[in-house]
C-alpha cells in the first residue's frame, strides 16, 4: 500500500472511532491488533490485544473518560508507519477532574489494516486527573 493509502486508513480509523461504528472500526484493524497506552493509575493504561481487547478499551473509555476536544494536527508517514500528532482534553468521569494532553500515536499499517498503535501521551496529567 502507498503512504497516502496508509494515512487514509488511519484517518478512516479515527472517523470510525468517533462515529462508534464497530463494524467499520473492526474492518480497519488486524485480528491481532495491539494498542499500547503507557502509564498506570489511569483507566486506559495498558496493552490491549485483538478485537476483544480493542472492544474492552473502547468500552472502558466510554465509561470512564470524557473527551471534549480531539484535534489531529499532523500526519507523518514513512513506509508502513503513520505518526499522528494531536491534542485532546476532557475529564475523568469518576473524579470530574480535567486533563489536557498533547499526544502522538505511532501506528503501523500492514495490508490495509492497523496492526499496532502506540500512544505517547502525558501520563502524569492523566494520572493526576484520575486521583
């Protein structure tokens, strides 16, 4: 797949996440997808594997985290890697504390499907909001 196609697949993935269309979302990820969110002491941290792990992550996110702003500033691609640079803000529902996060997602796309997502996020801001 071309670099442009990989970027479009990543964009389509985020659109599907925003629309909560599970079928479209699963069609864009490999069966053995691995999504790594660093940190501890906040609800989404951990390694989430496969379609079941992705479904659990999205369910936890909808129950525990409210995202009010999600901005995608830049897509940088080379080969099968797409880096997405953005900003998000919201609150942790249990504490009602807000967070702001400049983030980067490093995403691997192979054969038209996302195989790996590694987030680089402000883990301290998210953990503080969870306290």
